C-alpha cells in the first residue's frame, strides 16, 4: 500500500509540473512543424548570437584594464664610450683635421676666418705673405679653401688654388709661413660634342657641352659664309665639334677652342678645321682653303641697304653727283666691323664723311667707313683682324640720319662693294698643307665614328669631304 501511495503522489506531482509548464510565458517559439532538424535560418541566428557573445567577452576586460593606472617603468642610463682620438690628434700633428670651406656669394676671407674662430691676427699674417693677397681678396662664389685646424683651434696650414693647374699650401708656424706649391694632376682629352639643333642651336650646343666661345666660333668664324643661321637651320639639322677638354680630379675645368666642326643643314654637310698658319689660328676647308673670306660684304650685321653705288641726287646738297659707295641704315651706336684684315690708315674727322676710318688691306685694296658717332679702340698704323669693331653708327658730317657710308677702292678707284669680285684667300700649300692633312684626317675619323654611333647614318657621314693623300715628292 505504501508503494502504491507513493506512486500516486509521484503522478500528482508530475501533473502539477505539467500544468505549470503550460501556463509559463514563452520566450522563443520554434516554428510550427519543427521536426528536430536545424534549417539555414536557425544556423544564422545561432552564429549571430555566438559572435555577439564573443565581442562582449573581449571588450569588457579592455575597459576594465583602461581604468587602471599604468605602472611606471624603471629607467636606466647607459654610458657609451666615444671613439678614441688618433695619436696625430693627441699630439697635434699637421694633417689630422682638414676642413674644406666653399665661398658663398658676398663672402670674404675675413668672414671665413670668423666662422672658423681663427684670430684676425692670423688673417693678417696670411694676407701679408708674398703673392697671396691678390688671390685671396678676389674670391669668387664656389671657390674652395682648405684649413688644417687641430683640436686646440690653432691654424696650422691652409690650401687654395692659385690657378687651374697649381695649388698653394701655406704651412703656418709660430714665427714664419712657408709656402709649398703643388702641381695638380691634369688630364687633357680630345672629345667630340654632338647634337641636333632642336628649338635653339645655342641651348642644344650648351647642353652638348660647348662653351659660349665655341658656339660663336661655329656661327661667326667657321660657317658664317655658308650657313644663314637665322633662316637656313632646321630642328633636325645636326652638328659635331671636336674640342680639347681639361680635367682635374674628375672635374671638367676647361674646354679649348673648336679644332674641327661638321654641320649638316638639310642633308648637306659643311666642315671646317682649325690650323695655325704663321702663328695665327684660322679655319680651313678639308682641301686647305680658308673659310674666312678676304672681305665681309656687309660691315654691319642685319642692316638695311638704303642707297646704292652710282649717280644720285645728294640728300643734303640737292645736286646730282656720284655716290661712290653704299649706305646702310642702322640705329645710332650699332657696331661697325672691319671688312677684312687690315692696317688702320686713317682715324678722325674727314669733311662730309664726318667721323671716318680708312683701312688698308694690302695689294691695293682699301675701305672707308663714314658718319660714325664714335670710334672703336683703334689707332692709326695699328694692324687689326677682320671683324674688329672700328666704330659705331652715327650721323656726323653730311647726313640726314644715322647710317654707315661704306666705300670699296682698288688702287684708288671706287668700286661697287655689292658687285665686286672679292679676291680669293690664299690656300695652304707645301709643308703646311701636308701637316694640315694629317691633323684633318684624325679629326674626320673622330667625327665619323661619333656620328655613326649617334645618328646611325653612315651614308650621310661618309659625305664628309675627305682630303686627298699628300703627293709624294
């Protein structure tokens, strides 16, 4: 009976628990018809709740740690030993502490001494040394000076360049200064500088390495008779120039004059070569004929012809008379050049010509230049080369405006400067021609090699005039 009673109580208790479960609020309800299998939606909900739980577990401890005061870390100092001074520095031997200073714009030797903390008394000692003051008081920006200053700051030596090939070292003792001259190691190389004209011949030539004087030689000395650089030259035309370059310590310090040049204009190649004849350098063709003409047609560049040679009514006198020259209009002060190599025969005032110059070119040829505003740096009896500035355009004498009156005479007879056949220059001959051909062949070989590499046009380069071999006997 006892067992059955206990079984009844158990059943009653289960019934009560069942009723309580049926009346409890439901937090989540599985969809109708759940058969015990998890769908994709069930897994999505489960992963979302799991991720949120993980984030909460990670963030809450971080906030707890952030609220805590960080503990101070212990700090220690470590002494590091400096490199030991060399024996030379300890004993104060020369040569252990050279300092190089580059001169800036507006800086003098006095400024440099002040910056280095060298007493002015030492500056006076240095400048009083023979032959030093003229160099050290005219320092250009970029000039480098070297000072030997030991640990105690007492100046022991100083170096500077006296010229491009010589360096001077001053050994400064307590009682006297000793000078030591050291020759720089110089390397002279023959180079071919080549390029295309592009937008500007000057810029392209400078980029190739030519100096301003090199470019002037091309346009004014070598090719001015054959090439009009204002209208003939195009962007694709090219040039090659042979020069000697002087190098010191891997640095280019000097570029010499043009030894040879080739200029290709519209497919036609012009060449010129430098040769010293009778002590005077000049440029010649590959055959040995001078490139410089005996006379310049126009003594004023870019001038305008206003009056020709022949009979005309004089603009001032109003009468018909022979005009024995030609007139070129130009602004007052425009330079006037000697038409050819000459000896100055006359400089001064000459009647209706005003300020005038007469040049004697030899072999009966003379030229006259009138109406000048002033003269160049010439004097009577002086020998001058072609192109020398002998005066400047003006309107002195019988003139209505600034212009040059130019006359050309042969044995005293006036000739038309515009139509006269100019005398040909003397070509090289004999031993001079043989020597010239040897030098020319070397220059031509260098130009051909460089142009073949750069432009890869061997057919055009082969067109460079090749001098004929010297005749035997």
